[in-house]
C-alpha cells in the first residue's frame, strides 16, 4: 500500500509565499485610479483642454446670437486644441454655420428663414441695404419670429437708427423675453448703451417693472 507523501516544510513555505504574492497581485489589480473630472464627456484635467473649452463656449455664444461668420472663425480655433471630442463638436457647428451663411450666395431665397439667413449674412459683410431688404421680407413672411425683429434691431443700431432699433428690440423681447438677456451682452447694441430707453427696456427690475 502506497504511502501518501507529507509535503516538506520547504515546499509548504513556497506554497504560502506563492499565495501571498498572488494575493498581493490581485489587490493591486483591483486598485482603479479615479476618473479625471469631466464636462459633457470631455476630460478637464489638462489646462489646454480648459482653454479649448473656453473658446468653444465663446464660439457657441456667437453661434446662438446668429453671428455665424464670427462663430465659424472661433470654432476653427477650437480645432487646434487637444480634445478630439471638442474638435468634433466644433466641426459639426462649423458645417451648420456654413449652411446658415450659404443663402447669401443664392439669388432667389423664398422662405422667411432663407430671407433671414441672407439678411444676417449681408450684415456680416457690411451690406446694410441688402441686409435690410432681406430682413424686411423675412419679417413680412413671419411677423411673429422674434429672431427676425432682433436682427432688425441690431441692423438699426449698426446704421444709427435709434428709434427703429428700440421699436424692433421691444417687439423681439415681447415675443421672447430671453432676448432681453442676449441684448445685454450683444456688442451690436453698443450704439444704444447711453440711451435711457435702452436701459429701461433691458433692466426693468431697476424700475420695479417687468415688461
């Protein structure tokens, strides 16, 4: 009858050491480093990414103000940053901005939006008369479109028409109150900064009214 061999003290020690090494190895594997802070899926550790995000936010503000030409210029700067996610988003908005500016080259805009887009494009290149003609057509086709009245108010400021600017801006704010906050930070309205009517319209809380 064969006898079972009792493991020697040396082999037992080696087995324990192997188990300890394996246990330590397993513990090291379970240590997962914390994820870096993110915003919208974009890592925010690298200061270059933070600077790229700041550019992107500024470009997006111009985009929402319908200033597509300037927004496109700023978005192109975003492409130079390290974050691929931000670059991809910037590329998408660049394409949209280019599409929004495209009607400027078309001879026969038909819809209110096409007339509006052409009017904004004409403003961006300083062709005030062409811009007004297109925006007037857009307003006639869509009299309740707040952004058309807002663009006309901006055009009035650029051409020194204070009374008309106030009238158009008030309509734009009546149709969409958020336009009040956009106008506060819109440099196109610098012409009206010293006009008390402008202050009253944009800051009604100072007079205890909302309107």
